[in-house]
């Protein structure tokens, strides 16, 4: 497996600033109304320094980031001496129910962000990657509605009501 070449060295990781994202997970999707209705992904970002915050991104922002990274660091890149194997991002979908499309993209985008944040340090420090995961004023003004995927997983517990003994008047001893 070619996994070790993608992983960061511990010494490289220690030298990163504390405001570098180390993990990101989609907490939910939210419908936004504009010229057309669209969905935004609510993403919880965790920083190396221990901080965490929420950012709101559309799929087109993921797509734009990926296109810029392909241009700079992809296998066909001629501008940069640094190249690496970038994670796969699925293409745009133009037909279908928008909510269903957004829901289906969540696991794929989670894997994409996980693999993106495991790339070499020079990709993590790239301006485009830093801006994508940056907590902007737009992000701080947004109020998430549900955050379904951040809640701890719970199991349904079957509640058993205590059985009150039924008093059978005929079976009980009687004084005669």
C-alpha cells in the first residue's frame, strides 16, 4: 500500500501552527434560499491547537478548491515542483432532488476532507486550503439549525415498565 508516503512525519506535524485544520466532519446540511434554493454543508473543523468551529460550504466551493489543487499539485501540474496524489472528488450532478444529492454527498465529502487533511504539510499550508477551512465572518453569522451528525450516537432503549403485581381477590386467603 502507498499509505506511508501520504502520511505526515511527526516532526512536520509538530512544526505546524496551531490554527491549521487537522480534521473536518460534515455535521449537517441546510437549505438556503436565494435566486434558487441550494444546500450548504455545515462542517465542524478541528484545529491542531485544540480549537473547533463550524463553517458553511457549498459543493461548488469544494469543486473550486479541488480544481485549484489539481492545477497546482496534480499529476499533470507543470507549474509546481511539488506533486501528490490528490483525493478523488465526485463530479457535479445536474439532475435530481437537491436534498437527496446533498445527503448522498456527505460520506464522500467526509472522506475527501479526511484524505485532504492527510496530505503533505506543504498542501495543508497552501493558501487555498487555508482559505477553504477558514472561519470567516459569514460563517460566524450563520446559526446552524440541527447538527444531526454531531450528536453522539444513541441506541433506542426499550423501556420496561415495572410490573405491578395483580391482586387476585379469589386466590388470596380469606377470613371466614
